[in-house]
């Protein structure tokens, strides 16, 4: 029994066996909250899929409510929205030297680099586009 206890104690000291910290919410955060250093903390232990460093979450926006003490996962966060639902935004299609610009109505909230559904104001056709930093929805060919 003593040999077994020593083996367990020693195996806890070996590299690769240390538990990682888990990023948790220090208080309940509502949806669409921008995460700040005061919102998150580290808790000993490892939770599958949870973030492990505050830098991974700070500056991002919560997708839904995150309750105090709960682990924060990557899917709980996203880029802060720069376009709101129903906002009129520039819509751009580019293929080689052909460029078509028009306006569209955003059908979703979205952040930079996210895919957004946009209804072309002229044709009423709904397209998927990637949102650029300037708020332009770029339609892929």
C-alpha cells in the first residue's frame, strides 16, 4: 500500500500531469457583454473545451448569458458586433475586374470576419457574406 501511495505522489510531480487552470466567469455576464479583465478569473482544474487564459476572452463579446463560476468556452464568445440586425450596410461582390456594389439589410448581428446573411435591397435576394472591418459585407464568388 505504501509503494502505491508513493507512486501516486511521484506521478503528480511528473511533467504533463499537472492540471491546467480553467477560465471562469467571476459574475453573471449577460449576452452581448464585452469581456473585461474584471469579468474573468482562473480556477484550478481542467474542463474540456474551456478556455485557459484570460487573454483568450478579454475583448470578445458573450453570445449568451454566462453564469458566475461557470467555465467559459470558445463557443460562448465571439467578435464584438459592428453590425446590428436590420442595419443597412454596403454589399460588395468582386470577381476579377468585375465589382458590384449595392446596399443590403443585415439579417443578423455580426462581428469582423463573421459570416452574415444580408438581403440585397434591390433584388430582395438573401446572400451570405463575410463582414469586413469597415462594415462592408463581402460576397464570395
